[in-house]
């Protein structure tokens, strides 16, 4: 946090979007944690699942998305990237996201190795939270409870839920291998949600401290570097 006590001063590189990734199987609670973190002024939560669901199904793009999501399949990578980039542009235009001043919390993206490669040109990933839940029955219970609350009837189907869990193990988990293992922080997501949030907050404080120390060390090295000697062209 900054001196005001309520902002995160992560450093962006090469004009990329400063980003924290939330990984986890369906039902691990990553969407819940993302929404809580979004309450901090310098963190902006983007859930690709929510982005997909908010696109009107009666439109051409919505119908194309629904063709996959209604049967528990993942939206193709190229279509996902187009939608993500458009969504971020809209957030920028509305000033809901200010690159350089705010950090993205990405939930549900990337979900494949190919997506991680595509996003590498856009994102400066400073931390990855991997919410692990070993109890599949707990994950199913959470998904069905969420379906009842939010009217997401697809999640009530055991067949669709099983397909999503299998997809997670087959494709999404592999995506983590694209990133430096030092960025990945595993959290037990089967514990109470408030405890998961506690673990995330503690880790964010540690990451902030590390990055600020790196900034200070870089500034000191720049200050100690010898100034270039001017050359008299007339000599």
C-alpha cells in the first residue's frame, strides 16, 4: 500500500498491463476473491466468465459464445482474446481502469497455454494465486449453490460440471507451466473463504514489500552510476 494506506504500487514494465492472475478449478472461489479485491481502489477485477455472460445472447457474438459455454466447453482462444481486449479498451475509455496506476485482477484468463502466450505481449504478471481445492464434492456443492443464487442453470448439471472439472485438469492446470514458478502461490481453497482472503492479503503485502525493495535498489544503483563525461569536440 502507499503512504495513504490503500493503494498498491506495483511497477509496470514496457507499457504492459500490471496484472495479478487468479487460477483455480470451478468452485474454488476465485470469482468471490476477485470481487473482494476489486473493492481496493487500485485493483480492478476482470472475470472473463462474467464478461462472456454479459454479452447479449441474441447478438452474433453472444450466440457464438453460447454455442460453447452452454455445453461446458471453453470459448476458442482467438475469440476470447478479441473479447478481452475489447473489454479492457471499454474500461479504459470509461476510466474504470487506468493503466500505470491500477492493477488488473484477472479471473478465468488465461485458461490455456496458447492464451498465456497471446497475453504475454499485454500483461506484466506480478503474482499468480493458485486456489487449489482437493475435494471435488465441495467444488460441486459450491457450483450448484452459486447456480441457484445467480440463476446459472448450466452449473446445476452434473454432466456440465464434470466436463468443466476435467477441462480444468486437462488444459488450464497446464497453463501454469508457462509462468515462472516463483510467481505462483498456492492457497488451500477448501478452507473458509475469509481464510483464503487472509492468505491472499498476507501474500500481497509480501509482494508489495519485495517490489518496493527492488525499486529502491534500482534507484540507488542509478544514483551511484557515474555520469557520462562530456567530450569537447574542439579538442
